[in-house]
C-alpha cells in the first residue's frame, strides 16, 4: 500500500524531534563541558595566601564540574605576568584566572604598557574574597603606635624602609594610599613576593610592611611583629585590639584587597554560565567561608557575573585615581 504524503510528513517531524533530543545530540558527537581538566592560573608564588585560597577553591570547583582544576603558578611583576598569560589563552573554557585588585585595578595606572585590559580581555565570573591589610613594624623600632609612627615618618622623610611584595601588588598599593593620606614619605623596598619581605621585616632589615592578617597573625601573637593599624573600616575579629586607620585619624586611608575568578574573553556563553554558577556555589561552601573568615576575609558572594564586572570597572577608576593622587610614576 503506498504511503500518503501526510504520513511522510508526520514521519519526518518525528525524526526531527528525535534528532533534537539531548541523547541523540550526544550520540552524534556533542561533547559535554567540561570534558577535560581546567587550568587555574595563579599569578603569584606557591605557598602564599593566594595560592592556598586558590587550591581549596580549585578543589571545590573541580568537584562541582566533574573534572580536575589544576593550579599553575605564574608569578612576576606584581601578578601582571600571569594575568597577561591568562589573557592570551584560548577562550575555550579551559583556562581560568585568579585575579586580584592589584593586577586588575591598580596595574593599568602603574604600567605604561600592559599586555591586557582588565575589562576587555576577560570575562568576570565570581568575586572570591575581600580582605584588609595590617600595618606591622619590627618590634625593635621606636614607635609603638600608629600615631607615633606617623609622627616619626613625618619628621624623618625617607628614613622609614617599607617592604612590599612587588611593584603593583596590593601591599604596594595599600602603602601608596597610606603615604598619600598620612602625608609621609617612605623608602620602598620591593621584593619578589610577600614571604621574603616578611622574612626581612622579622630580621630587622626593614622597618614596616602592610600585609594580610593571615600571614602576620602568628608573628604578632608571639611578639615578633608589632601591629600598628588595620586598613579595614571596622576592627578585625582576628586582631580585636588593633585600631583601624580611621581610629588613628586617617579615615580616607581605608582600603581592601580582593580576589575573583575570571576567564579569557570570548568563551561561549554556555561555558561562561556553567563556570559562573559553579564558582558562585563554591564561594558559598561552608568550608570556603570558614577558611576565608579564619584569615580575616569576607566572601564576596554578592558579586557574580555582570555585577562582578561592574565592580571591577569601578575599582579600576578608584585605584587609578589613588595612584595618580600619590604622584607615583608609571613604569
């Protein structure tokens, strides 16, 4: 019996429907994302706070994506070398970057030629942690409080040797802001990371330094470092006896360092959405929250996707103005 035209049409629609089913698409070769390990670029040395934070977050992210997330440390130039490397990676969803306020907000004002643009070169996924710094001094120095330190530095311009983790890093930018507001001038001593700078501070080879609460807390507790002030808006629970910069008369010297997850611009939207959702879930994980809060950091849960992008653009403007106001000359 010949098959009618209506039957042929209905049969064709049925076949088309089968072709649109997810199972049939997968059978025809569509590969689910991610199908292989993802590389997480950390633009700083191993064993620091950024590295330990990244390793925990990467493990959590890999568990949610069903693929390993492998840390790759690419330090140098205040985080800009690793950030540029990530910007040049293929936008295929298999490279992500641990970005910081130093490389993503301060660097454009500090470097004449930067191999990336913080907004145009990246797709922002999720804010991670916001932290404050603490100003610490070698305990052999004559100043015991922030007020005494400021008076000493004003009376002896350039006499105080300030250590920081490298030009353009958060510890450098924090110091630049503090100098500008306090009306002091210090001699900057740049290191290749926070660890060697802290070592020299403990040895008495330099006088003061701004750094994270997590990396200074133990030395403060046993008297090997003297805390002078924290850059937070309110006192930090981990250092409840240390005054804020506002309490010592410098309310405009407050600052915070932040981190976030980015990927090279141009990745397909489904990949961006999958990574953004997974990263947002990671920062809400109880272990991640406890880890950050134990280090004196606040999870930036509210900054996801486009909201995080707007935050980064605003931070570029803010830190650019801070650098210009300080008189620092771009390299």
